[in-house]
C-alpha cells in the first residue's frame, strides 16, 4: 500500500520551483513543463518567473514562503550544462537476490554474464556492490577496508576487472553510524570515505539511511537533510563527482502524515541523481514478490512531479529470477519501470537467467522508453478494480500508453483517443506499435489492449500529427481520492476509471473533464470549487501547479484542498499538507 497520498496534476502546469545542480559543471537545471513553454527560456528568466510568481501570491500562500525561498536560493546556482546522469542508470546490484551472501566470484561471474548474454550491449553497464562488503573495523587512518575473505584480490582489482569489460563500478555505504547490516557507517567519515571510494575507481554511491538519530536541535527530517546535504557538497567538489543514490526518503515513507516524506522528496533532487523513495523490494526468500512490486508501484505513482533529466525516482530493483513470479509478472515489472523512466538495476543471478528473461530485459523498444531524453514519468489516466492506464509524452512527440491488468483473469480494454491526450473528435489517424511484439497498426479513435493476461501489461507507442493535451487523473496522494465531475458539481471520491475522473489540463491553464469538455473548474475564493462554462480569459479558471503538489487558483491565490467529507475546496496554502498535495497527468514539452 502507498505511504499516503497527496494530489498530483498534469506536467504542463506552471511549476514554481527549480532544482539545484549537483555541481556547477555536472548537473542540468530542471526542465518542468509549463503552458508558456518556459522550459525553453534562459535560466535567468526562469528564476525571475519563479520569483515573480512567489511575490504575487497573497498572504494565503505565505506558509510556503520559507520552503519557496530555499528553493529559489538553490535555483540561482543551477547550471544548464549536461547532467551527470541525464538518463536513468542500468545495471546490477546483489542485494535483493543475495543480501549479505556476496563475494568476488559472484561479481566476476556477473560481469562475464552481462557481457556474454547481451545485457551490456543493451545498456546495462553498471555493477554495484551493496551492504556487507567491508570489515567491521576501520583501518588505523579511519578508512573503510574491504573484507579480504570475500574479496581476496581487493576492490581495486575488481574495479579494474569491470573496467576491462566496459562496466562501471558502484558501492554502498550508510549515512548513519552503522550500515543496515551492522557494518561501519559513514557518519563523521564522509570526506575520507568519498576519497577512498574515488581512489578505488568507483563512480556511483548508494547511501542508505539506517541508524540516523535526530541531532540536537533538529528534527529527524532536518538531520537527514543535513547529512545528505553534506554528502552532496563533498561529492560535488570531487575531481570526478560520483553519481549519488539517496535512500533518505525510504525512511519517511508509510506514515499517515506524509509531510516529512514529501519534505525529504523536495530536497533529494537537489543533492543527487536518484532516490530510493519507499520500501525495499522483496528479497529472494520472501513469498509475495508481486505484492512487493505493486507496493513500490503504488509509491512511485505519487511522485511524478519530482522527476526530470538528471534526477530519477527509484522504486528499487528488478527481481528477475524470483521463484514466486510468473513470466507475465516479471515482464510487467520491467514494463512499468520502463514507463516510469526508472532505474533498471537487476538483482538476480545473471549467469542463470533464461532466454525469456534476457529477451524482455533487452527489448530495445521498451528500453528506449526508459531512456527517453525527456525523462518524464508516466502518470495515471485512470484506475479501476482491474486496469491501471498510464501515459506520458516522449521526446519525439510520441505518446506512451501502458495498460496494467491487476486482475486474476485475462481481460481486454479499449482506450479512447481522448484518454490518450488526443482530441475527442479525431482529425487524423494515429499509428501504434505494440512494444512487446513489434506489431504496428493504424487506428482512428481508440486502441485495444486485447487479452491482457493476469498481472500482465500491454505497452504501446502512439504517433500522430494531432495535438496533445495532458490528460488523466487528478488525485490526492494521501487519500487516493480522484477529482470527480458529477453533473455540475465536483467531489473527491474513490477512483473508478469513469470519464468524470479523467481531466485535461489545457494550454490556457484551465482544467476540464472529458465527461464535459465545455465546463471548467472554477475557484470562487475560499470555499467550494465549482464548474462553469469554460472561459479562457477568466482568471478564476486558471490554475498552476507547484513542485510541492499544491494546485493554486490564479485569481484567489488559494490552494485546492480535499475537505473531510470529500468537498473540493479552496483554502490557504500549506506546505506538504496531506489534504493539499495532488498528482496530475504527465504533460509534454512545448
């Protein structure tokens, strides 16, 4: 089950926040999409836009001021050079499959199999060591030491072995006093540990968050931020900055109050390239891997607003050879992670992977979705008891359509063009490709996901000359309730996939349901939100979307809120409050 829910909107909403760079020469600024195409503006104009947006807000939005100003201060340092990691990483990690049962032979066998089985050629170019690799005691100079029984030739030798095979080398440490497995943590040793890792030829650090106690005068969330911020500064100032994988958000997930979780999610993109946001994926001896995959999927769909090239949400490993997964479930796991542009880190015994497993892992049509240059995360169009439907826009203007069958029997679903983001009345054909079979097809007004097996996923790439409007659910990420149009009124109700729960976010900043494309969401000051005939010139029908998940009415400068009885309200804006955080549909860059 997801941690809790806030609310998320389409990606073409104006966003009030930019990200910081990891290092002035190594990180690219955030490229959020806005109706005005501000992602194409020079950086200084974008910063001015943000400042202007913040200034014009009334006292109702001042509760966001401290967080907004912190974001603005860091945004000023953003550099528009190429990101250290513009697309999500692909590779191997031992943890979910082997946990602490690791040794040199495992990694040399893995490296050889990645080459011989075609995984390296497909893009899986990283080999990362997880917990339990060091001795329990540091050296006299304070540095970590590898366990010579597990790694008789040492990690420097292993790094060279990987390099000779064109593989990159990553390692694990912990932000606290000990690792999760009880080995030395890096708290207080950040400088020496980062220098040690670099000297061993390592370019990727996964920093876990076990055994972090709140420091005097700080909350637990503030303590994590202080530690991870310091790591960011250390890694950024290295001659060759390391890719930084942050596990901090996972230690705040699952609470009934999501404020701290989202507060952590607000800062992790400024410090690193990816972040583990929720529960560990099931390890090899756990009995319900599909439930674990769906659990992390449930967290992932709450966080699309944070992702952009150079920073990726991480729902954890691909558990490819888990004995309790069917082949369809394994393929769904892969397809969903590709749809999210998530890291693709395999945790399996690669030498024994089957031909079928290698075939889906090296599916270039799906890998091109994962590695797409826009880096957008697919978001929900609809959810019902059987199907989840997700879409996103790709860098060449194509649309991704992903259909997950959560049910226990084979099922078919027809997805109308309007739900994919195209006009309700088709003005041109569109062309599709089934990304599992490669089959191409021509369609006019819908796509059929035929005979999707239980826990299976259909995936299509759609091309059309027709304009795209971000389309999908607007839902509260704490309650998971959907914004629902019923007649002439709106309410927050359980998501059921109805047309009244599928919304378009237009270039004019209006929000309208596909159930009635002539009526738009209207803010009338504090109190209930209504719908009226759409008027692109009416300021009370214009909305903006902040990186915090707030949806702001431009006339009232108040925030959308879920009332205790499901009422759709406008209220004074709050930072990361459960009833004011929403997820919106993924949009396209204009």
